């Protein structure tokens, strides 16, 4: 089996706007350095500096604006459903490539590139794969989460119950737009049925999506890359603070850690900002909240953690903060509702708690007041992570093996 010579990567953003784009940019650079001809095709600029001047890497950015930043919002919103300009521009790129030696790999497209791009690539005879960074191939909102009730959503996507439920944090017209986008993806682009393969970032997220993916289409595990250098293990047992890293939003439930820290008499640190800031300050007046800080400064706060807490009430897929913590020997405390649980060995590298249960989380924090236990978990987390780390090279090896498998399938 031979990997494709040319790889076209679809990413809504030409810079890091989230986990999906970060993986897209890292893999684009690394594939080019491995000798592949890579095109990163995106809608929204600016183009990240690290993409410039990389031999073998070409960046096509349409410099379009998300509809909420555009002066012509109706016209911009229409591109979310079917982006004719992106479709035409991608067509020009694909004209220069041989489908027999090329693969189109989508990381993100629902924000602006739209399913029109994948539809065109498939019609042109290119093999197309999608990394399942979220749940947008099935769920109109991309997360299987009902913001109105604060619970995981089990309704059939685009079914009657889904259509009639206002599950977004905004108004129903926004939900209607998401439904229309999902209907176009399913009925006009005929996704997920037509794609040649899916790449999963966790078995948990694959299990969630399994009922909505064609049984005949391969789902290939490819770990997300982590750009980390191996340093000394952090002596987590000498640290005091239980740390949350990320957006302070309801679905990520940082307030739960604030409540649990107060119940357990523990120290808490929140690295990030968001709508739950005031609630956190009320629930745990002694907590430190950093606000938004440069990404390079986040690691320093992680190193000061006794444990990193992932309190999400929604599924997520493979939060990168988990790998950052484990690589330094920081134990994890993780909600049993989210995909991060897959990366925790209960009682060995961390602890799980019942989602939404502040008392149970507080009990987990009390358990981790034991210095000897934290030291054992810290050493286990560090040793297990570095025994088979998801480095960029490991990611590219797995990615190229997946590409070769996809290219070998009859078209």
C-alpha cells in the first residue's frame, strides 16, 4: 500500500482557532517535510506564520469572514450552507492534481468552507477522508449537547425531536440555520455516506458516532499530535492546586470544580475565561482565575498543578490539555461523561468522577490530598505517556498508514 503523493487538507481557518485547526496545521507542515506535496485549503485568515516558507506546502486562503464578522451577514451566512466561492477555488486546485495520486483530508469545514467542498472533491473522483474532531458529521450543533437542559442529547439528529428542540445557547433561528446546514450536508452533499474513510481521535468519540456512520466505511484510529519536548517529571505531590484549563463555559462545567474545591477545602486554579467566571468566584472565593493568557504560558500553570481536572458535561473528543498534563506527570481528574476518560487509568494515572456531582468530585479531591498516592500517579502518568507518546512523528506515521489504506480501496 502506498500513501498519496499529494494531500489537500481542508481547514476552515488558516491559523489555530481550535484543536481541529491545530492538528491540521501541524500535520500539513510535517507531511510536507516528509516529502509530500501538501495544499492547505482554508476560508478564514490570517495565515499562520508557521505555514509560510515551508517547502512542499502551499496555502490557499480565501480570506473570507465568518458571517458574524461580516458586514453583509445574509450573504456571508449563505456561504456556511453552500460556499460556492470555496467550491470553485478548490476546483481550480484539484484541476492540477491526479486523483489517483491525491487525497483530500478534511479537518474542519462546517464553519465556512461548507460541505460543498467535499461534495466537489468526491464528484471529481478524489478519495476523501474526515477526521472526527467533533460530532458535526451527525449532530447539527456538532456536540450532542442540549444547552437548554445542560445535558447530553440523545435525540436522533435531524429527526422530529431534534428539529423541534431549542438546544443551542442562542435563539431558535440559529438552531434553524444549523438544521439547514445539516440537511444540506446530508441530502445534497450526501455525507456521511460518500466519504471514503473516517479518522477517529478516540474510541469514545467513535462509539458515540458509530450509529450514524456507514458500516462499510472504515474508521481508522489516528492519534492527535502533541508538540511536546520531554522534560523532567513534575513532582505533582509537591503542588497544591487543582487546575482547570480552558473556556469557562457551562458545558465545560468549571463551576463544579469551584464547588468541589470549597467542599474539600482544596485550592483551585482556573486557566482561561468565560461566562462562568462570576459563578466560580462566588462558589470558591479563594480560587485564582488567570483570564486568557498566551498559549506558551499555559504549560507553566499546568506544571504547578496537583492534578488537572476535566469537568466537561458534554462529550468532547480528545482534549489536548489531557496529553499536556500526562506528559509532565500531572494526574487527571475526569468526568465520566467526556472522552477524556479514555486516557485515564482509574487509580493509576488519575481518577474519574460522576459528571455533574460536586460531592463526588470533592471526594476525589480529598483522595488526592495523599502525597504518596499523588506521587505514584504522577510517576505512572509520566512513564506511561512517554512509553508511546503521540508525537508529531508518530502521528504522521499513523496518518500515512491510514492514507495508504484509503488509497488501496477501490474508487
